[in-house]
């Protein structure tokens, strides 16, 4: 684990450089209220985009409301997950943020935000749309609502908008004190347990919960019981979506396309092939694993030093969070953020935000292993492959992840995954050498 990352960026490393304003703000054009939908990190996208839109339109942002989701089923409010005071104070010279709209304005709407004019904005709308269409209505009404708001702003935006996104995501959003405190305690426990490796541990984001297995429409080795479980889970979570007339589901094609979640066994084989031995300390970030007693057994056998938040924390420490999926995900996020190696096994907002955050903290390198799941499917399904050949392929995959650790954002990439160059500045080698010798 100490020798995983060999790649060094030829032009030197990167450092965070998000500039805050130090001047006062002009008079506000009105209030913007957004409803953030989805899980923890989809909501995070909404928050950061709302900050960018409000700042660009010189509007005052009402603390975003979290939409209750049928899958996540988490009633948490903003301040349950994030440090609200810190968020407001960090942004104070760039964007006004308030926790309520003045009474004299709300009187016009019978003190009910659902009566406020609601914009239904198309996904990935440009910032020009907000300036040309949303701003005139804001000036007229003095308060507007945008619901839903996830992914309602294009990733391709001018520097002024990107700066506000950077400021919101990497500087202003900090988990609430209880979550941060427990997360940091678990990081310390992982470092303590992995003292033989210099306190360095590997974190794995495993997406093998029942809802993920069901949504993927892949077939694993659970036979008739699995088939029945998945049928019920799909109907419970996505009523009728998968049974529409004419819809054909081809599990084999889904697997070949690399769209199936990796099983715990596949993750174990992949990591062993990449050179991680049974002394490696692993933190596993996950919800409740499907049929865990059976599916987790081979992974635990290969990596006996595997830990989860449930193993690291006492029952009493976890009680305040157990019924709240987003708060539990925030604890996982914190422990993964500080690992030496992060392994993503399925796409989604959680790994994408983590990769960006890790780049921001670690000189521009994501320190993330991103397996090629199409190639993995071919290798796992090949009955004639030997361990030596498999291992060579895995080491190549690991090396490729190292090379791709440094990546610059392209126009339609997410700034939350690729913070260079919008949120970070190049540090040339002589500057890096001076700063390291000074410390």
C-alpha cells in the first residue's frame, strides 16, 4: 500500500486556490429557494449549483430544502448534515445565504413556499438561461422557487460561476460537528489499526446493496431466491418501471458492457490481483449488503483486516445516525476521503465527489483505483484464465488508475470530479521543493 502511487506530474503538483471576495455585496435582487433531490451527493450538487446561480444573479439563497426520496427515505435537513453557520459565514462576501425569507415577503404567499412561483428548468441549462429567463422573473417577484434542482446547471460555465462552485464544494460545505467528529474518530481508529503500514489504509466503495442489485437488472448466483427478491425490490422502489410492455432486459449484455455492480468476491479477487495482500487494512463504505452472510464471506476471508463503520464504531456512537442514510453516507465519505487508496467499484455521485475532493486535498492526484469493468467481466467469465495472467492484467489496471490520477477538466466534465484547473493552481517544481523544505 505504501508503493501504489508512482506517477508524478511532469509540470509539478497542484494546490487549492479558490479566491474569496473581501468586499461587501450590492443590494440583493431577491430570494431563490431550491429543492435538492436525491441522496447525499446529488443534494451536494444542487447546493453548489444553487450557490453559483444565486451569486451570478446577485440573489439571496435560502438554505436549500432536502426533498424526501422514496429510495433514500431520509428526512434530514441541511443543518443535520452540514455546518450551517460555517456555510453561511464562508460565503458571506460572495453570496448571501439566509435560513428564512422575511415575513413581509412571505405574507404575499400566505407564508407557504409552495405558493411561490416555481421554475421548471431543463437539465443542464446554461447560466445564460438563468440570466435571460430567470432573472427578470426574480426582479418582478422578489422570490422564486426552483424544484427539482439536481443537474439544472451546465458543467460548462464561465470562470465566475466555476469559482462559486469551487468555493461552495471545497470550502463552504463542511459536515456538521457530530458527523465530522465521529468520522474523524473512525479515521484515527483506522490509522491506529494500520500502524504497521504507516497508518495507511485502503477504502472501498462497494455498491452491492439490494436496491443497487435490483436496479442493475444483473443476474448473480443467488438462484430463484435472488430472482424473487429482486422482483419485489424493483416493484417496491420503481413501481412498474421494469415491467413496462415491450421492455426487454438482457442481463448478459449489461454485464459485458461493464454495468453490473462488482460482487464482494470479485472485489476481493481484483484487489489480490493488484498486489494487496491479506495484511492490508480495508475500510468498506457501503449500505446493507445484499445477502451479506453469504456474499461477504469470501471477501472477509481474503482480507481479514476489513472494517466497516459498524465494526469501528460502538453501537452507542452510531445510534444517532442509523435511521438516516445520508448521515451514514457522510461518515463513510469522511473515512474514505482520508485513506491512502480509494477504490470505486460502481459509478455514481459518491465516488465522483470523492475523487474530486481527494484531488483537491492531494496535490491534484485522486489516489483512486477505477477498474475497467468491461475488461473485468471478460476476465472473470473466462474459465481458462490463469492467476499469473489475471494478476498481470490487474497490475496494468492499477497502473492505469495511477496515470489517470491527474486529469484536467474538459468542457462538459464535472468540476466536482475534476477541480483542476478551475479550483486549483499549478505549483511548479521549484515552488514545491521550497514549500516541502520549509515544512
